[in-house]
């Protein structure tokens, strides 16, 4: 079933937001690189790649429905140079919260239109965003415990650097 023009536009907006999230994570990775924290940088780059996977899932859904997927203007990430590691992850959490709210709004819009065909995809994203926010929140909590302890930060850097990489193709979960 084809989506309405209004809902198609809202999905296009979400696609754009997912690509914006990827760019934000890439910029945050640069900030970690500037502090010689390759593990944290790798973790953030992985997050950036995951956001592309998310965009691809939305693109596929829109296309499969007979609508037109499109990417709008993507703003600069607005990341301030020289952020502390804690500030990097607080910025990441703020962006995840923004994406979560956008997905909830998209869900509300789809429900309002009776577009039940979008529910499986949107349910997956609701679950994914809960996980994303929890993961980043846990890292923030650990960073607060570490405080100014350099060895603790290096341990966290090493741990986060162990995250396996995945493809950016939409069929990956």
C-alpha cells in the first residue's frame, strides 16, 4: 500500500535525520581522535555507520511501498571542537534522544493515517532507540565514575575499541 504524500515526506525527513546522525557521530569521532582515543573514536565511527544502516532501512521501506525516498539538506553537525569525552557522549545522547522523538512522532503520524504497514519497521526502531539511549547513558555513567582517572579512561577506550564492525547495508539487523 502506497503512503500518502504527507507520510512520504515525514519518512523522507527521517531518512535525512538518520544521515545527519551519521555525520554527527563522525564529527564526534574526530573529536575523540584529537584526544588520541582510538577505541572511542572507532566506537563512534561504528555508530555513524549504524546510522547509515538505519537510513537504508527507511529508504528500502519507502521504495518498497511505491513511494519516493529522498534525502533533504543535511545541516552541519554543530559539534564544538575540544569537547571532553564526557561532553562527546552527552552530545551523542542528546542526538539519540532527538532521533527517538522523531521516530515516535513518525509512529504517531503513521497510526493517525491508519498506515499499519509501517508498524513492523517502526516497532524495530522504537526498540533500537531504547537500546541506543541505554548504551550511551551507560557510557556516560561510567565516564562520570572515571572522572579524571586517566587509566580508567584508557581502559574504557580499549573496551569500546573492541566493538565489531558491520556492513552499512539495510538488510543487516
